[in-house]
C-alpha cells in the first residue's frame, strides 16, 4: 500500500527534494563509504532485468540520485570486488562515472553487497582524481559498511524490488485493513480527517494503548511517537497523492534513545475512490548505532583537519552531516536537517560562531532554501501564514535565526513576525549556551498557522519554550531547525 512517484514506463519522476529522499539510512552509509576513501561520490546501485538504478547515494547531482540506466557489460561479474586506485584507463569505470554524472573518475571501487538470482546490489565509490594504494584498514571498514548495508537492504528489499512499489496497490479496503493487522512493523491507516481506522498490535504497543482504544481516535490525540508531526505529513501525502521523503523519529525514553524510520504513503482501495494515509514505523535503533560507530571509525582514521584560520560558510556547509529527523521533546516535535560531525565538531562550532558574528549575505538564503525545500517536500508550506524566528537574545551582531526567517518568508511568500522577545545579554550565541538562556516572552500573538525557525536546536528546549507561548494563539505550528544536537 504505497503510492505513486513514478512516471511513464515505470521510471521515477524527477524528485523535487534534497538528497536523502528515499532510503535515508542507506544514503548515510554511502556518505561514510565516500569519506573512507576521500571520494567525491558513492552510490548504491540495484540491477534488475538488465537495468541498474541508484537507490541511495552521496555526492551525486540531483538528476542522477535516483536515475536508472541501461546496464552495460563490464570486465567484472556481479560478485566481483574491484579496487582501483587509478581507473583512468578502465572503460567500464568511466562508463559508470558517466552514468552517475561525473565526467571521469580516477579512484574507482566496486563492491558487491547482495548477489541473487534475479537482482544484485553493488556499491560504487568514485573520486575524480586517482587515490593512494588501499590500506588494510580501509578494506576492513569497507566490509563492515557493506555488512550494514546488506542488513538494511534485506529489511526494505520487498519495497525496492517491487516494480510497482511506488504506485497504489489495487486491493479492497477490507484486505488493506487485514494486511495492517498482520504487519510486523507498527502500522496504521488514517482517513482524511486523520482518524485511525486500522492499527496493528505493534503500533498499539508503541503507543502504550490497546488497539481497540486507538481505532476511531484522532492520531494527534494518541501517544504514538511524534503523532503531532505525522499528521501534517499524512495530510501532505493525501493532498499531493505522493509519499513525502522518509524521515527519522528520534524518541528519548529516559536514558534510552530509540530511532524509527517513518514512511507515509497515500492509498486508495480498489472499492472506493477515497484516499487514506498509510503510516509505517520501523525501528532502526540498532542500525543507527552501527552506522554511527562506523562513521566514527572512518573519521578517526582520517587525517585530522586543520583548524580554519577564518571559518567559512563553505566549510560548515560541506562538513555538517545531512540527517533529516523528527525529534520529540515533551509536547513538541520538531524537524532538524543537519548534525555535527563528531571529530570536527569544535571546529564547526567555532566556524558557526564566526559566521554568526558577521553573517555573509548568502548564508541565510542558503539555509532558508534548504529548510524551504525540505518543508515543502515533507508537509508543504501553503498552509502556513507566517514565519516566526526564535530570538537570539545576545547583543553582539545580527541574529542568524531572524535572517533565516526573513529569507524563508520571502521564499514562501509569508510575512516574518518577530513574536518573541529574549532579554538581551552580552556576548555571542553558542550551542552550549542554550540552557543558560533567559526565558522568552510573547510580544505579539500570531493567530494563524506558522513556521517556527531556529538555526541550532541543541536540546530543543528553546523551541519548546517558544512553541508553548505561540500555540494557544496560532493552532498549527511547524518547528524546524537547521542543525540538531546530534554528533555523528
């Protein structure tokens, strides 16, 4: 029960979203593999019936991130490992580079991930320039990355291998309800009013509520993880008849951190023209921990970066990890798009502080474009009538969150409302200072749906405080920050 993203002849339509729009966990593993070899790009390619398709990637230009191409014979078989520090003279490597949007490649790695009778999955890693001879440590870590990729692929293989995985399955509503009841992962089906009409035991257990009590309830009123954030995603799916990008839900349960992969798809049964939203949660806590461990191992062996003498926007933009997540804090769910990179986190923080002290003209526009594109893809922006920044509260220089809000408001055609006030204090903002910020006050209530914007949400406490002040007046609120508190 998934819904259409494909164009004619089964080809996927060009996505209008940022990188990481299908299988975000596999995208992150591709990024780790690329860093392992200091490569420019990495792609996980699925071959079926003579056609290869990129299903996850890092470093590819937008048109090639989910691009299918005709398979051309190469000098290796599906289960062959190719490690070529300099593949300049290899025609098969150059064909792969061209198919992925690169003019040519020097370093080339081709590693089998899954080899089956009717399909194969391979990891391609490419750098424009030749590389040094491969080290034993690199080969060991590559094997570990492939093992995690294989485990993740097995979990989502039915979706990726189904040629109709992006189109609505023609089954009667009763059969759809029965399928949800039998599903292994937490699932529910919502009607257009966001009322639960079907739910399974796994979803009920996650919500700590009996199935019978959940059926007929509004999702937003349940204890489901990030229920208030799932609702606008589901509304967007029904409005566009398209599944929004997958997104992680990070749930703190005391000292335990649980991570879920969320997919929301529009579904129209065979026996009615009505559309429903199919919500599926898959716990990826173990996968997330493995991916983090691998990323740390890869970064630990890399050459230590020199501290930038003058930190730049380019440095920050290139080194922050892309990781689309919904985070929950008490009664608030908020979206973050980037995470710190653990080995260079202090350099990144110093870079951000330097940039915030003298904000380059292009910085707010660049961040706002990222926020706007993700918000539009996930839940849409048409319903929001204002953009409200979380105030900085410091006295030195301009406020980055305000500048981002202005750029975002210009992009979506809504006004900026500086509805919140933070008592002024000396110095410049710093992610570690969030807990010491003085309380906010509401200076101007906003009576329409709004987007609440911050540049960094270390713990989410400041966003939560702002949301508590705004919600009694605005009703609907989308909280979004560029950088979350995670270090990866």
